[in-house]
C-alpha cells in the first residue's frame, strides 16, 4: 500500500459522499478477509491497520492462550501461556466460554499486497455499497414525516421515481393525487411516508395524498404555527377533491380561521395550488363534541346534535333543504366530518315529523269522505220530506248526470230559440 492508495480512498469518499473513515474501515476489513483466505486460517481473528499518512499496512492476529505447549492444537489459533507472556505480561489462561486472547503483529509477506488487492477488490466494493446504504437509510429514517422538494426522475408505469438528494424515492399509485400527471424533470413537493430497509438497499416511500402533507404545507405558509399562536388539531382528506382542517388559536386576540385563510385567501390558495386546486375547508376546533360536529359540517345549518356515547355515534338533524348539502356529493361532506371529529355521524331530516303527519292525514281521508256523503243525504231528506226523500241506496244507485256537450271551435253550439227548417228530398 502507498500514498496513491490513500488518494484513491479520498476520491471515492468524495464521489460517494461518504465519510473517509467509513471507507478506510471497509478497506481494512476487506484486507483482513483476504489475509485469512490466502495466508491464515478461516477461524483466525485478523485485524489490519492502515497508516493514514504513508498507506503502510500492518497485520495483527489474535491467539488463544492455553496452559502448556502440549495443549496447542493449531499454532495459528493458540499459544502457550509461557510464550504469550513474552508479548503480554498479563497473559493468563482464560475460561472456556471467555478465552484470553493475545494479539501479534505479523509480516504478511511481499506478495500479499498484490494478492490482497485482487482478492479484496470485490469485498471493498460490497462494503462501500453497504456503507452507502446504511448512511442513506439512517439519514432519511430521521426524515420520516418531513416535506421535501424533489425532481421527477422517471415514470415507470404507475410508479414515479423522485430524486430527493442522495437517493431516489418512490411514489406508488396509491400515494399519488388522483388525476395528477407526472413527467421527468418536474419539481414536486413530496411527503416522506416511511423508509424501509430491503435486500436492494433502503427504499424511501413518498406520498402526495397523505393528510399530513396538508399540515406540512400550512406550516410553510402560516408562520404563526411555529410560534405556537395557532395550531392544527386534525386533518381529514380525500386527495384531489377536498380536505377539512380543524384549527385552534392559543391567543384570544387571534382568529385561527382567518390566520389560515390569509389576506384575500392567499395562504389557503397557495396550499390548494400545490395540491392541484384541491378544496380545503378551515374548521374551528371545539372541545365540545356537539359544537365540533356542527363546525365540521359547515356550511350546513344544523338543528340539533344527539350523541350516543356507548356507540360513539352522533345523530345530526338538519332542515330538509339542507340535507343534500350536509351529506355532500357522494357522501363526501359527512364522511370527512366523521374522519375529522372521530364520531360516526348520521344525518337525518328535521322535517320527518311533518312527513309522518301528512301520512296520517292521508290514511284518515276515506273516513272524512264517508262523513261528507252522510251529511249530503241528510240534507236532501230534509228538503224532500219524509215521503219523497230518497234512501241512501237510491242515492248511491242513481246515475250521475252526464255533462252537456261543450261547443268546439269547429262546430258552434245550436241555439234552441231559433226555429229550424226541415229539409225534404226533392
């Protein structure tokens, strides 16, 4: 080994963006493995130390101390107590489960440098890859839940690979905003969902559809969040269509909803623009469940809220004309409100009692008609006298008077007051 070798290590460290010490450790481990393979024993403990100034290599081997020379079965692995004391005056015979080891410096020989370089090449490359993966994993593992800027590297079917710095993150179809299109070179903000260690190295899973991404975007636009003046209590989201954000103010003089909306809606518009014009409702948080549910269903006018603590269910009554607004398109409004508040919400019409009353009136209609017919017969009997009064059966059997023919536009009605002349055949 020489100074050129150390220079090569420095270049690799700069190219791979790895600490130089990590690469040196990997090289030393690779050289130790090469020595055991070609010059030592596979069970031998070998340590290699590189001089950081000259690049010189020193090889150390460790041997177990046994009581006498007769007990030495392999001179590469064991040494007698008397021989060990020449190197280490504190040497002693250790226990079976905890042997005492003495380290010796050995001369690897002139040919080891060439053989070691050939043998250790692949090991060094592998160790460098492992070290690089470990560094990437540790760095991005600490960034889970963080919003980063990235560039779309490539699009492979439904999966999008995004360059986020030292590695590429993957954006699965389930974590993409529905309807959003991606192309190479596009700059996007992504939320680091999780970092996993796989056989092929660390995998950074990204998201643009996660509810927490809305929180992180508001943290960029609303500086009052960092100071603690306002805070986001919860976020419910259906990516690409609508989100509800519950906010709270820790200061009596600050309006939380107005703070998040911003002047002329600038702050909320900036967040919506990053999410593809996704609609965002800013909801005032309330510790009282009834008030919180009413706020979550805004802009619906709520008549009353009944809570069932055992089933964690809320029955919300709204006016008939507000029913569709409360439920929302395909149930979206009530669904998001349930996610935001954590209550199972049922929407019912406050006018159901009127509907039931109308149904009762319809059922009583035949009885009222019968009473009207009875009153009519009695009035006829009083005017006609006892002898001329028709019976009820006769009234029912009497044929109804046929209406007179009405005149039409084509044939005018004949006037009976004028005499008619009969036409005779000639």
